[in-house]
C-alpha cells in the first residue's frame, strides 16, 4: 500500500495535500451555497405564481429544511457504506449537483405553466422541492465527510475555512450585485425572467465549481486515507451512540446550528427592507458590498490563518464570536439611531457621509469575525470525526457530517418562519416586503433585529457551547498521535 499515496504521508501518520487541492475542493461548498442563495427567493416565487401567503411560504421553507435534515442520517449512512472505483465522496458530489440543477429548473420553469390552481401549483412545487433537497444533501454531506481524508495536518486543515470564506464572500457579493441588477432589469423579483436568469447563472457556475472540486479531491478519495485505513461496519444504531458519547460534535452542533439560525434569519427580504425601504435605494446594497468584500476577506484570511493555525480552531471560533457580538451590536445601534437615508447622494449613488463610513468599517469587521467563527466549523467537523476514531475506533465521516447537518438544519429551518412571522406581525401577512413597501418604525426595528440581533444571540450560544467543547489544540495533537497508532496497527492486520 505504498504506491503514489506514500508521498502524502509524513511521520506519525500525518498526511497532507497540495494547497491548491484544498482550494479546489472548497468550491464544493460554494457550489451548494449558490443554490442556497437561489432558494432565498422561493417565497417571492410562491407568492407571485402560486398565490401562497407570506407565512405559508415561510412555513414551506421550514418544512423543506426539516425534510432536508431528516434525510441526512440516511444519506450519511450510505456514504459510510460506499467505497467504489469512483471513491467514497465523488459520486455524491456529481449526482447531487445534477439533481439540484434539474429539480430547480423544474421548480422555477414549470410550476407557473400548470393550470391556474394555487393548490395544484403549490403541491407540485413541494414534491419537486423534496427531491431537490435530497440532491442538496448528497452534495453537502461531502463537504464535511471528505475533510478527514483531505488532510489531517492541524496546520493545513483550517485553511479550508480560508478558501471557503474567500469564495463565499465574493460569491454573495457578486450574487447580491447580480440580483440587484436583475431586479432592475425585470422591474421586480416576482417575474419569470428574473427567476430564469438567476437559475441559469446558478446552474452553470455551480456545475463548474463541482467539476473543479471533484478533480481536486480525487487522489485523496481513496481507502488509504479513510480513518483507520480499513473498512469498519457501521449500523444505524451507531448514530445514537455517536451523538450520545461524542461531546465535541454535541457542542459543535449547538454552536453552528444557532449561528445558522441567526444567519438564515437575514433573508433577502431583510436586505430589501434595510436598503430598499429604510435607506430608500436597494442598489446601494450592491455598491456597499463592493466596498466591504475585499477588506473583509483579507481580515478573514489573517484571522483564520493566524488564529486557527496558531491558537487552534476552538480559540479561533471563540475570538470570532466575541468580535461579531460587539460589531453587530454597533451596527444595530447605527441603523436604529443613525440616518440610513444619508447613504443617498440624490442621484441614485452613494454618499460618503458618517453613516456610509461607519457602515463600511463595521461591516468589514463583521465579515472578518463572521468568517472566522462561521467558516471554521467545517474543518472542526473533521476534528470531531478524528475524535470518534480516537474514542471508538470507528471512521464514520458521513455519519459525523450528517449528524451535524441533521440537527443544524432542523434548528435553522425555523429562521424563515421567524422572519415571516415577524414581518406578518407588522402588517405583511400576504406578501413579504418589497422595495416599494411603505416605511414604518416597526418594520425598521424588525429588519434590524433580524439582520443583527439574531446574530448576537447566535454568537452568545457559541460562547457557552465552546466552554464544553473538549478539542483544544493540545488535545488534538494527542488524538492525532493515537489515531496514527490505531491506523498503523490496522494496516498491519
């Protein structure tokens, strides 16, 4: 078993990978995040073409996220059982992306051509969306499950978060700008032209990213790099045993799921209200995002590369969480007590007054802190998988990733419902607020809370959970040494 894999191994069973392959594989997460962004507009589609009210549309999103979570353990189980000529992870990346492409096309191109019956259209949409989320889970599970076979070098593993953070920053910056342009092009988000153009952009770019990720992981998607180096039988009952006994994954689930709940509550409708209604010019969102993305990404790079590789992933997440709490509190104060309308220069452009300068500076800091606290979660999942090998001798990355995703999705599925209920409470019961919605103080407070207040609550949960998270930098060193010993023994049998 010394073939070409030997060049990846060092002493004590540590295996590394060329840096460009980490960067290439990180695009798998970006590929699925593109579809996540597309689905942020599903409530507008359902309201415009299926006659679905705001609360019902938000309930649909919650229901689909629960369905997505329920399918996770079963798909993770299949991943752990898979090890063919095409590897353990790559088949799920390819098949998942194909399902996402086809099902999203049907959702946004076929539904409105059905007979003009809201119940029929909504029911059809639910069935197609259920299949869509199976594909989403197929591809998403690999982002976490392949971490442990990509590299186990504690200085390399956090670098995934650097690439992931860079990609997502530029992705959401670019997509936000494109969405704003498409809104101007088609006059509103509730048009077939808007959804076609946004789908086409998503499908093409996601397919390209998936192809790069598949190529990047290919030499490490082999049994030589799977945990103990040999297959171990795993049953469904092991899911409960892992969740019950692995304190690391328990605390990581609490931390990341509350983060996701907070981040998901800042829906596209919240951004539309902040800039389109409160500030009075939705196009300013794209302009300001252009100013904040690059500095924020630079801060993320130094944050992850410096903090995670030097202090360990646990401390990096803790620092990122406290930083985000402070910055989001200041941003909330700025939006409530400042004058957002001063962002306008009177000609449709940006005015560089006190509000714009403070917003840019604070948002750059938030992007950096959020990148550290949020993106470090994925490589931390790999630490939890190694911890399970250390605890029980079982290599179950699919189980570990989907146990994490299951609870994460169930909790974060509440976000659209929370946003929908809060908007409905201030008068938007039949449709989410659009750029032409009338301003009100209550709408203002709701948008600011969903944008920043929820994030503060999520980060406070991080701080509490990390007090009980056992995988410090020093602990991971001892775990890697023990796992190396387990692997050496298994390879000799």
